[in-house]
């Protein structure tokens, strides 16, 4: 094997044999473009290897991980992630629990996972999404039967509550 060819050892192959053959031919001959199918296969394999190497840089919080902490009367929260003043967190509302009217310094996304919420006259059930707009007064949020919600927005600040 000269230093311009690729190993034929399939037990340690990083690329498929036909791709190795194409690369060996490309080194030995004037360049010719790869067909689209081969280009797509190479791209998928390279991107898959990059993603695999970076998996440990992602964050995963399993349902039984993290710590629930008091958030207010009948409310508990579990922080999932916080960065740059933006937080992703879960809030559990006991039956009858409520948040008073308030404003958000940035848009706040809310996804109802279990139960239902009432925002004024609006009822949002499981799978429903509600967006609290930046600097717009948010009506009282309450749950008659209890709820679990996912929120993403500014880190909660009691001084925003009115």
C-alpha cells in the first residue's frame, strides 16, 4: 500500500468499500465529480460521526432526575436548564393553585403537559400551547384540577408580579 491509498481492512473501515475505491481512484486519476448518491452517503456518514462525538455535550434531564422546589402556594417547579437569563422549567400546579397577573421581560412559551390551565376565559388543555408576549400583562393563570406545564422564558422574578 502506498501512502496515497486507503486501507482495505473492512474490520476497521470508516467508509464503505465502494467509497474507498472511489477515493483511491480519485487520488490516482484526474478529478471527476462524485455522483449525487455517493456525495449524500459520504455527507450522512460524516455528519453522523460528528453528531456521535458531540452527544456528551447535550443535556438530558430524565423524569426522575432534578429537584422539585416550592414556587408559591400550591406550586412547585423543576429547573431543566438556565442560560443567559432564559430558563426552561416545569411547574406543577395543585388543584386550585394560581399565579397572579404579571408581565414577562421576554416572550414566555408554555406547553400544558397534564391537566388544564385557565388564563382568563381561555382554557388550555394537554398538548395546548400558550405564548405570553413580552411586556404584555398576563391575566391570572389558574388550574381548577391541577396541571403540569413546561415553560421557557425569563428566569422568574417575583418583582414582575403585580
